[in-house]
């Protein structure tokens, strides 16, 4: 039985909530050229609280034109790194100053628990501070061939970066792309997820007040197959950075090919959490619970496949399920809530369908549907299935909700085979006290990121990205600088150039041959 949060008599709605969300193009809030809009729902009531301008190709064209003009004629790309860094730090100051308001709006728009939403606002501010520091301290390769040549790398912003962001923790994930793209001197067009456009619109005023020139940041709301598709196909957008699910990533890959665009894509995941019998069991349970049920389970790096060595399997399952039943599910604005409402009724229906599938594919230990005390809204109780076979759909497919599959293993080799037995390869979590095993397993697991005896705590200097169907390329630290800049090699001669002298010899035609000359036979 899921813990029942205290009942609320009224559904919380933030004060001053907008009822119409517009695009932001060339420093101005505007509606779509066509006048088209779409409805934005509150995930607790599933009622429409606002309309948003629905971007079409013509709106993307205007945004790209503004960004392109700002890039070719404006001051931003030509500013010294320190000058851009000052703007980025002012942006971070503004985000921190509005932490409470940002978290309140993010919670209302996404269903994310308020306690977790506050952390996202602070992480967004830190992203801007981090890249402000990085571009000032940045240095690059310089090489010298004594007496012959000096060589150095000149980095240049690419131009207009198209940023397409997801609906889970949208404000923070937008900052992951905006901060390095702007820090390196690019101009951007942001297309946020249509489920959660509210917090993205806050960037406009933050950037304007911080001194970002008009046209450097542009925002077009809309559906992926309309606004997103137009952005990906636009010939004046040489780079697309996308975070989202794998099927959409494959579509973007195909559509970007015609213009040979640069791509950075962080896609889906079905990450393993591997618990060996020598692990600190209580710490592993804490981490494994947080890793799949925080952020409502709507996180790409969720450890949604828990692999447990058979000697501790039943104990782990019992303790894990007991904790899962105690998780507080309730109103996202209640500080005690640990799992809130899923983002949208469409996504709720998808997750609920996997819960029903799981009842035929595993032993249900906790959850299994809507909590009794929450008859409305997109709520699903934290759901735990044990004894899940590796060919089960809930083992193989990304659910992106508060649902976890637990599977036993006997040997290290079996654990590795199970961990690698999906098309995804984003993250992996390993719990063991054996140092040799930890390193060998980490280096052989098919994952872009590995955490040993830890949950998802990320150093911003490290690469973030996946392998297989989980992504293309890496961002984070200097890898982000690589994504958002072109690297130009410059070669300078220091001495005499020794170049082969093609064509320097005078042309002397060969003497004519006498076809009637007798050939002597020795």
C-alpha cells in the first residue's frame, strides 16, 4: 500500500500565471504568423491552463534569420571571452534570485515535486557559471616544429545552433545547452518540448536583463513534427543539439543528413543497477530507490533495471519493496511529496500500459497502478516487479516512469551479459567492495557513464553521453566546447620552405626516333 500524503482541499495554482505563451524572436514576444496555438495542460488536474503559440516553418524561418543576422552583424560572437562571461554570470545571478519562482512554475508545469524542482534551478545557474569560467580559462593546442613551423588551433563559433530540449526537468536541461552554446559565441534557436513550455519563456527576460543582445537567443514553441522538423531541416542551422527519446533522434539524424549538419544527441536509456553480494546493501537500496523514483522516474539515466546477485536477492527485494511502498506520492507542491504527477495524460497512459504488461512479465512487489488516494491526475504509485526475464518488454524497453524491474544473477559474467542486453547504453550503476571487479566491470559494461557505489552525482567537467541507441557524441566540460565550435588549424612557416619544385626544369623534348633505323642483332 502506497503511503497516503495528506489530502489537499484545493489544487495549488501559482499567482501571476500566464494564460498565453508566445515565441521570442529578435528581442520581441510574438505569436505565430499563422495564429495557430496549442493547449498546455496542468498535470495534476489535466486541465488547460494556457495556450501556446504553435510554431510553423515560417516562424522558424524568422527566428533563424534573426539569429543569423545577430551572428554575422552583431557584437556577441566578437566579444572577448571575459565580456561574454560577465553576461553569463549575470544570467546565473538572475536564475538564483528567482529560484523559488522558477521551481514553483516548473513544478506546476511538469508535476515534478517542489523539493526536487528547487535543485534544478540551482543546477541551471551553476551551468552558466561553469561555462563562464571555462571560456575565460580555455586554452588550446599549440605545436612547434623547430626551425620549420608553428601550429595552433583557432576555435570559432559555428553560427546558429538549433537546440531541441525535452519535457523532463526542462529549465535545467535547457541550461545544459544554452550555457555552452552562448559561451562559445553562437546564436541560438531553442525549441522546447510542447508538454512543458512554461519555464522556457522565462529565459527571454533573464537574458534581456543580463545584457544579451537581441537576436542571440530566440525561442519558438511548437510540436516536434512541425517546429522541430523545420529547425532540423533549415539550411542556415549548421548544428542541432537534441535531448529526447531514441526514435525522434533517429528521425533527426535522417533529416539532418541532407545538409550534413553537426549533431549532438543524448537519447533514451534503460540503465542497469548491478548489486553484488559484497555490496553495502543499505546504501545500494538507497541509491537504487533514488535512481529510478526521483524526478517521478522521468529521467534518462534512471537505473530502471536492477540486477542483484542471487545470494542477497530475496533480502534485497523485500527491503526494496517495503521502501517503495513508503514513498510519498502526492501534490507536487507539497514539500513532503517524493513522487508527483507524470507530465501529461499521453505519457501517463504509456506508463500505465507498461505497468499492466509487467503484471504478466514479473512478480509484482509494490505499486501496480494509481494510488487509491489520488483518483485524478497523472499519478502512478512506485511500481516494483521482481523475477523479470531478460527478454521481457519491461526489461528491454524504456518506460520513463516510476517502474522498476529486478532480475537475479549468479556470476560476474552473467551480470555483465544482462547489463549489456539492451539496445541502450547511457548509464550504469555498480555496487561492490571488490576493487578489481569494479574496474573490470566498469570498463566492459556498454554505457557512456558509470557510477561506482554512488547514485547519479555528476561533475560538470566530465563527458555526458551514451553509446549504442543512447546517443551520439558527448557534452560536458571541454566536450561541450568541441560541440559548439569549429576547430581551425593554423600553420605558420618559421624558416625556408623546402617545397618540391614542380615544373622548374626547362622542357627538352626527346629527339625524334627514326622508324627505318636498322636494328643490329648481336
